[in-house]
C-alpha cells in the first residue's frame, strides 16, 4: 500500500531527496546503489538488483538521488512541475508520480 509522503516541484537538476526515516529500512543508504525504473507512468526507486538492466544511481551523502534524463523524458517532466513522493513500506520502495494538470 502506498502512502503519500510529500509533494513538491521537480528541480532542474533532477534530484529528489529520499526521507531518512525510510532510507535505512529500504537499504538505501549513502553510497549504496538504488534501482530506478519506469512503470505505469511512475518512477520506482528501490534497492538495486545487480542482475537487472534498469537504471542504477548512487544515493548521495544527504540521501538524494538523481533521476536520469531518460526517465524524465518518459514522464515528460519539465522543470518546476509538481510531483508527489509515495512510500511503499511493504515492498520497501519509493514511488514518484507527477501531478497531472487538468487545465
């Protein structure tokens, strides 16, 4: 089950701060690899499976992760668009969803 954590604007560097409360539980500590994949119009961030071919990024010292440009393009993310970060404690992953503008 997903729980919404926070919504904010996507910045031009493509970095998202992962909340420390769950980073440790999910094995996403600074210097460790995270796996990022595009699935059902959202980005899944979880502990890396070294056997997979999905994008992998290091967790920074402050707990942030860079969303690769190819994933940004798949979600049609442009600077300053709003996204929400969700927590999936059961499956130990973060989920990034863009907020769709209905105008």
